[in-house]
């Protein structure tokens, strides 16, 4: 009888130790569950409209007026962001050619780059 109790107590102890955990891994939110920064500038929410209003007249799906590149998609803009920032801040050879765009729009584009070129 004592042997049965010993086996029963051992089995219960093993179950209790296997079911308990001192890990906090399941308490921490997973990366995909963390809400993104609501103030971060994204291409879809902020940058796309800047390019639609200021750039796609020449840098459309079929570039015109000597524009070498289309800036109608996220990937196209992202891949050329350094060149774009240099041109929109260049007072002697500005882009758009009609003159420098507003400082707030240029700041938004720079902030988008600094935030990691988020798409949406």
C-alpha cells in the first residue's frame, strides 16, 4: 500500500512540475501583436498623396518631360529616396521643377525615411 502511495505521489509531483512554468514568454506580446506607432509616417497614409500631387505629373507610370523614373509605387519611391530627398532640397536644381515644395512636405518625406520607410 505504501508503494502505491509513493508511486501516486511521484506521478502527481511530476505532473505538477511539468505543468508549472516560471517563463514570462507567453505574457510578452509577440512582435506582430504590438501596435505600430500611430504617429509614424507611412507611404500609404502620408507619402503617396505628396507624390501624387507634386511628382507624378512628370514621374507618372509613363515618365514625361524628361523624367527618368516613375514614382507611382511604394517600391519605386523607396528605392530612389536618397536621390529624391537631395532633389527636393536642392534650391538651384529643385524638384519639382516649378520650385521647392513646402518645407512641411519635405520634412514629412525625410521623417518617412527616418521612420524606416514604412509602407502602411
